[in-house]
């Protein structure tokens, strides 16, 4: 399950990934690879400079949640 939190409140992630200036394709692939070892309930914090990341990552998560 993928839950997107876009908040300034303090959240203690289990893992942090810096996606730097990766673009859409590479960014989503790196994000997917970073999520693979996570267990249910763990938090992955992603930092990205690409302005499209704020739309790309939630779109991928929504796609995964509706996939049969």
C-alpha cells in the first residue's frame, strides 16, 4: 500500500531516498526499487527536485492500489 503524505509535520521515516533531479521514468523506477524492501507500516521519505515528482509518485501509487 502506498500513502502519500505531503505535510510539514514531523514524520520519522524508516528510510529516506534522495531522487535528486531524476525525471519521470527514472524517478518512478528508483522509487519502486526503494519501496521493495519495506514492510507494511514502514515509511519511505522521498526527496525530489523534479517538479513533476509531486504528481508522478502519487499517480504510480494510485495505479498500484487499483491494480487487480
